[in-house]
C-alpha cells in the first residue's frame, strides 16, 4: 500500500546522498541485486518494494497501470501486500483486484512473491512478466536500465525504466515502465505502521508528488518532488531522470512547480498541474502536465493519498511531444 509511508516518500528522503550522474556510472542490474542481497542478509527487520508504473496510448487514448509489491520481515513474521491501479482513457478508472495484504508463506524478500491476485515470472529489475489471476491483464517488462542509485549501510534505492507491453482485455499495448526498487534493513513499515505511525506521518506534513510519464516516441520522464518538513531536513526535495530511446538525456538546472490546485474534501488541496524547466541537449526544455482524472485512495481530512491520470506536452527548441502517465500524490 503506497500511503501514508510509501516507498515514494522514502525515495525522496534518502535521495539526497551522492547520486551518480550518468547511467554509465551506475552498477548493473545484477550488481544492484547482489548489493540488495547483501543488505538483507541475516536481517531480522527488512523491507523490500518493487514499483512498476506503465504508460502508453491505445486507440488514441492514454492508458496507465501501476503495481507496487511490498514485502517485509519482522523477526519470525513475514508480510506482503500489493497496491494496484489502472486508468484506461476509454473506460476511466478500472478496479483491478489485488489492492490488499496477502500471506508471505514462502518468506520471500528479494524474490517477487506471487499472491492470490498476481503471479510473477522473473525478478526485481526485470525482465519480469506479471499476470493478474482475476482480470484480463498481463504486464511484460523488459530488463530495467538503472538511472539512479542511492545506497548506504541501511538503504538501497534505485530508479530505472524499460520497454514494456500491457495485455489488457485482448489488446496488446506497447509502452514504457518506470521502476522503483527500495530495500531497507532495520525498518519494516508493514509490521510497524499502526495508528502511531499514521499520526507521525501526518504530523510531519507529507507533501509528495511523483510524476511517472512516457511519450509515444519512447521517452521516459520521472519527476519526484517532496516538500515535507521531514524531507527538507534530510535531503534535496527533487529527484528526476529523462530518457529517450533507452538513452539518458541530461537534466541541468531543473525546477519543478505546481501550477494549479483543486480543493479536497478536507483541510488540504490536490495539485492538478505542474510546470518544469531544465537545460538539456536541445536547449531549454519545458514540461507542462495537468490532471485528466483523479482517484482518491485515502482521505484523512487533514491529508490524503490519490492517483491522477496526467497528460501534457514536453517541448524543446520548437519540438513538442505529448506525454502521459500517472501522478502519485500524498498531501
């Protein structure tokens, strides 16, 4: 479950270390897997998360699917859960069974444990095929190319992307996946996230926005902004990468701002528009995206967790490219 202490929040909190500047300098997927295995080795308290966010266009309409599979260990107890959501531009938000806890009988941590709702053939950082047992949905993800890695004695966090194909209701839809991989030693929110944890999370004023975007011509754009008081004390608030045809594109002097809000059913507002600018190989790039639709996952009156279907335009030196995907919001 992504909220309120989801891997996205943790990503911002830990991303302030020395980020490697180029994908060529980042260890391979095999080396990241080996580092993750060493991190969880003999750990009594462990947490692992794989988050896949797919985006594409089908029949001229955007389609996006996200699955977060979390598992943990606390002593002799093992846990697992999914967060899942799908937006089909032809149908709107579609209920895909599986947003739930499930038994981790195999005591899986680094492996992706299958559940009553999804089966996995493959491994973290791909290639992997994810099959829904209760919906006409299969996600085939290629090998992930890592573009960001932050690692210390207790946390490993990696970001990357890959080509992917979504089989949905008899259609085969090529697209892109943006991927987050989080491994923690000494912390497991699946076993410790009770009422006290909720109070602490809301009390820290979480303000997180994650934009998971793709274009029809093979570009990936990931922007993660946290304005929480906890994050500002620990790290820089902005993490991002941009790729085109599986090659990293430089992002220098990046700024990201919320350009529009809508009222929420509580004492907060939902962001519904963003504008980003940065310097890159073609000159000054500009991104403008807005929410087409929103699904509220949680509402705590003083805050909430929601997913938004986004669309917009990425432009640079007269070239304009439509982009689409998910926005994940924790307020």
